[in-house]
C-alpha cells in the first residue's frame, strides 16, 4: 500500500537525482546543461515543498492540533533552502562554478539532514496520525502545483 | 519512532563552541604523535610494547579519535536520537578539559614510564569519559527513536565504558596496585577499544552519512539490523571465553575474532559497493577519505586472516604494528578526518545563517574550507599512511612518516582554525 512515507521519500530520491545532475554539469562548466538541470531540480523541489506545505502539513496540524511543533520547523528549513536556491540560480546565471559548487555542497547537507528528519520522524508520524485519510491526501499531493520556489 | 520531535528545533542544537573545542584540540594530539615518532625513530616500532608506541597509540585513539567523536556526538544526538544532551555547555567543560589533560598525562606517563603520571591520567580520563557516558546514556534513555544507528551507538558506548574500565585495571596493575594478568587485560582493552568503541561507532554513523553525503543507495536493512549487534555479541563472547578451560578459550576466541573480522569485512565491502553506486559523481574529499578508510579496513581484515593461517605472520613482532596502523590510522583517522570536512563547514554555515539578519552574505561551505586546502591535507595524510606501512620494511622511512604526519596534522588544524576564525569574524558582524 502506498503511504506518505514511501511516496514522499521516493520523491526525495528523485530530487536528489536532479541535484546530482546539475552539480555535475556545473563542475564541468557545461552551462546550458547546468541551466536546464538546475531548473528541473528547482521545480521538483518547489513541487515537493508545495505538496508538504499545502497538503500534508495543514492536514497534520489539524489532526494533531499542533502548529508549533515539527511542521513549523520543517517550514523554516524550507525557507532556508529557498534562500540557497536563489543564490544557486544567481551562480548559474553568472556561470560561477566555484560559487555553485560551494552552495551545492551546503544545500546537500541542509537538504539531507532535513530529509532524514522527515523520513525518520515526520512521515511515519503522519501515516499514523492521518490513518484512513492517507489515500485522499496522496491524491491531493499529486495534484498540488509547485509553490513559489 | 513516535517521538515528540520537539528537538527537531534548531534552537536545541548545542552552541557551536561545544563541538568545536573538541575538533580544534584533536589535531594537536596527532602533532604530538608525530613529535614522539620523530624523536624515537625506528626504535619506536621494534615491538608493540615500546613506550613510544604505547604513547603514540593513545595519542591517536584518545587524543584524536575519541576527542573528535565525542565532539561530533554531542552535536549529532539532537538530530539522530531526537534527544538533546542535558546541559551541553557544562558537560563539554567537564569532559573536554580532563580529556585533554588526561590524554597528555597518559601519553607522557607511558612514554617516560612514570606511574605517578599514569595514576593521575587514569583519574582524569575516567572522570571525563564517565561524565560523557552518563550524559550520553541520559540522552539515549530519553530518546524514543529506534534505528540501527542508535543501536550501534548504544553498543559503542558500552564498549567505551568497558575499555575505560579495563584501562584502569591495566594502569593499576602496572603501578602495582592490582595483580591482574596483563596480557589478557591488554587483549580485552584493545578488543573493546578498537573494533568495539571505534569500529561500532563508525559503523553506526556510516549508515546515516554515507548515503547522505554521496547520495548512495541506503545500506540494506538486513545488514544494518544484525551487523552491529552481532559484532557486539561476538566481542562479549570473546571476552567470556577466558573464563572457560584454556582449550575452549583458544577455540572460542578464534571463532569470535573470526566473526568480528567477517563483520567488518562485510561493512567495508558494502560501503565500497554503495559508494561505487553513488549518484553524486563529483570528486569529494570526504569520499576519498572514506575510500582510504574502507580499503585500510579490508587490508586489516585480510592481514588478520593471513596471520590465522600462517603462524609466520602471527609470530612476527611487526604484525600487530601493521594491523594497528591499518585499523587506527588507515581506517579510523581517515574516516574521522573526512567527517570533519563536512561537519565543521556545515556547522559554521548553519550557525551563521541562523544568527545573521536575513539576506546577509553568509559564506558557503567551500568558502569556509576550500576543496583545495582539504585535498592537500588528505594527500599528506595518505602519504603518511603509505610511509608508515613502508617503514615496516624499511625502518628509516619512520622519519619522513613522522614529518608528513606532523605536516598533515598542522594542515588539518590550520584548516579548522581558519574556518573558526571566519566564523568569529562573521558572528561579530
């Protein structure tokens, strides 16, 4: 059965793939390819954040009555990553490989420790708390537009 | 798994000074090790019992490895165990100061054969590591997270406790306070300290960080579920055999040691396999450190296996020294150094961007420690490893090995120091 955990975790893996591709093209200073794959990565991340912020988190907060806990933290980390995306886009535009490499390394750790917390704590909690509503929420998430990245 | 996750909050991360005092102290102990190697020359490596080698071993294991690992653990608990350590600042003081002083005294006590220094060192180290273990136990007991990394950390903690206890018994025996069989104590002290504390901790941390830093597939759950626990149980079994009849003890011990060796070979093989399948293909210093580490670990296992089959190897006085160089320096020091190049720049970036007003220009990780500086240090480290191994055949190579070790530890310290200065500069803005 599809759960929030396995659906969103596999979306993390998909985003990771785009991340790695963009990083590799930037290291080779292949700017047209970097631009295209960074765009792909960026919009995949925006869509992922959108699914969480517009569907999962509100449902979780309603169900648990907790808006100050884990979801607040995850939203804050999304903001920190959006900040990095902005700088990365600027590095791609400026064709600055060193700058991109440094930002990309920073984002990687930020993103991975964020994903770890979601996959090990928040998603399993959501599956448990939301129970029967999970299939409907998954459907909504798949239809969610990408939020402003 | 159903933890309250209050501590996902970044505010619960300890102040940056907590881990950094450990990180900045650690390379200095490698520098001291280089000095002792340089002063003693080839004489240091005549047997595993020379005062110089005993001092060197503890400078590396306590001064560098344990020092760094404790700093990193105090930082990682809130995220991995979802349970912060109580009073991090106070614990850091109570652990760091006596650990630094105790390690320095232990190394000088062993080097100059001064039992007074040994007694003082044991007291300080037991205090430092005892405080750390109590704080860690408190944090783990409060944690409701259950995964392989946490289990491995629990086992590693117990192993550290036993290593310290055995170390106290050894020092007491050497000072004439107790009368225990020294050989047997040393065997157990080494088993719980190296494959136990160091090996199990690296294993548990690897489950999280190898997939994370290189975007490799996850370690298979069937492996992470049993590996750490099996190694731990085999260590227990190997320790208890000495209580049985001598024949049974020798067979039981070989079987347990064989199982432990296979466990580490599986771990190293799995790590290299996962790294080969990594999706992040760019050259990365941490990954290179880990590859050196895993190849050294595999070599250590192969050498151990060879010594079981060929008595000529086991009887050679150089055998335990090569094994120690491969495990402690080739495996553990490499992996821990590689980790520092991720943890230190990330923590600096993380604390700066959290503390500075939004929109401020925060340096990125590669501006905090450049890839070039890290790579140069890695090369000096690799050269040291090769020269140390070479010195087994050509003892005169000890001298260049001591010099490159000193150079590598200075570079590591300078990299960490420059990063810290950058942090202080920005934090003051």
